[in-house]
């Protein structure tokens, strides 16, 4: 029902007849999900329904896949920032964490939101490395990082603080670059 109602709403939006937001449309069509401020998670479920089919376990499958992806991305961040041992330790600790396992096994959007936050931070770490290597792709990576963090916010509203922290990191990075540039006469 989720996919059918979601696709119906998308069609109505396309032809200009969508009278209600997606969340209200899904509730009106009997989808048993509280989608308040979680349209990003609903979109993930609609996309996953093409692979997993429509069923009661759809949201559980999305949460489980996001949980597995979060473990991998966390390990990758640990490996890039520190070393491979730290990355493996981070993966091991997260994979047995009670809270992570609980939300990955439930149909709640928290695990999907956390996954996109981690992807955003991974892209930010990669942008820092690209900037240090004078790679012009660093601005693209920063933009993708912002998109990932923004999408995480659409999955669950309790992540309102993450864009603020990412923005503070970007401001600090710009301030550091300006200080280095001034100290070395424009050669950074």
C-alpha cells in the first residue's frame, strides 16, 4: 500500500492535483506509519518497495539495510581519520551497540537518518583530504556532504543540530585557510 499510495501522490503532484502533503496522503490511504516530518524515509520505502516488494516488513528492511551501511561507513570514517585498526574497532563497537541494533531492527527512520549523517561526514572527511591534496573536487564533496546531511534531516527531524555542526566545521575550515593564506603571503 505504501508504494501504491506514494506513487499515486507523486502522479497527482506531477499533474498538479496533489491537494495534501505526502504524509497526509499516506495516512488517508491506510498506510500504518506515522510519517510526521519523515518524508525522506517514506521516499526510501517507496524506492525499496521496487526491490523488496510491498509488505509489512518493508520499513524493517530499509532500517536494517541502513544499519548495515552505517556500520560500514563508520568504519571507513575511522580508517580515514585515524587508521585501519580504529576503523575496525568502530565497526565492531557499533555493530554490537544496543541502541544501534535496536533501531536497525525496528521500522523507525532513525537508522536511515543516521546512515545519511554518517555518509555526510564521510564525504566531509574526503573533502578535507581532497583540499589538502589540492584536488578541485573538494567543493563537490562538500556539496554532496551537505546534501547527505540535509537528506538525513528529512528522514528524521531530531537531527536539527547536525547541519549546524557541519556548518561550523566548514566555517572553521574557511577561517583556517584564510589564516594560513595570510601567514604565508597567499601561498597556501
